[in-house]
């Protein structure tokens, strides 16, 4: 059973860089896009971006200029960095298994979620 | 402002059927599958419906999805108190991004 364990700094000052890491355990890492999705307090879900281990990536247009997603296949990890954080970036950030990539016709995107990490940006 | 439009809240009584709607555009719902997620407070969302109307194993058949044109719906029949949660629709947009609805909070009276 696939499990996602995520961690990173929970408190940032404005203008600092948000950095989170997600490790994938118990299942295949390749053949999937791995996404980050966030949820501001009391708000809905916002997709940040996705990346697979074959070099494919997609980003939310509203965040693309500040977001970097990286993959470390040796550790089955995906990381998120978000530059120049502001209070508007305060949210719970989820690492999520997305759609299949390459030959993997995985039909159920966002079927496995990490527990979420609350990141607060405040001076 | 979410790309997909959902009513912010709905309510129903036990046993009733409620339908949650999700409206989009030709670039997302009109051309691609719709997915539905259920979220309880303080927890991660869970997929209820994939590819418009398919249920993952373990999801009760009280939950059903449909799509027509640029709109989609999630129907919950035989409403139960444990169905009280937030519901989100999602779809791939042909501008290379995933988009979500703003969520519908369902209250079981």
C-alpha cells in the first residue's frame, strides 16, 4: 500500500522560500505524476503542479514563476520549493499521487494523499 | 476564484437524495474527465468518483457521478449523517493544468 510521508518547515517569514519534501513508500514511484496541492485555512483545494520521473512537469500558471518541483528517484522523493512566500501562501500543503505517466494508464488521479503540512507565513 | 463552479453549501435530510453540481468550460469539463473528492475536517481528501462516473472499490454505490457538456454532478442517495463533508470536483484543463471547484459543504440536517 502506497504511503506518502511529507515534511518541511512549518513557519516562514515573508519573502523566505517554502520547502517541502515527500517520500513515497510501499509502491511504484515511476509511472506516475506526483503533485502538490494546497488548501488555505477555510478554503478549497488549489493545485500547485506535478512532476514525473521521466522529466514531465506541469505547473499552475498562477504559481509557475515561483514554484520548482524536483524528483530524486534514488530516494523516491519529490520536493516542492516556493520562492518569495507571502501570507497568501499560508496553507496546508499535500503531496499527492496524480495521473499516470508514460505507459501507465492509471485512471484515478489524486488517489493517494500525504497527511498534509501546515505552512504559515508570518512576520 | 476557482475555475470550476460549485455551490458553496447544500443540505439534506437523512434518506434524501442530494445532487452537487460542478460547472466548467469546454477546455476542462467539456473535453476531459471529471473527478469528485470528499473531505472531512482536518483530513486529506478521498476520491469518490473518477472518469465521470466510476467508483473506486470501497466507495458505496450511493455515490454516483455524471457529466453533460460542460457540467457535472455528484448524486448522493440515501443520505446519511456520515456524508456530512466537503465535496470537490476536479478536471484536467487543456491549458496543462488541473483545476478544482471551490467545494460544496454538505450538511445533513
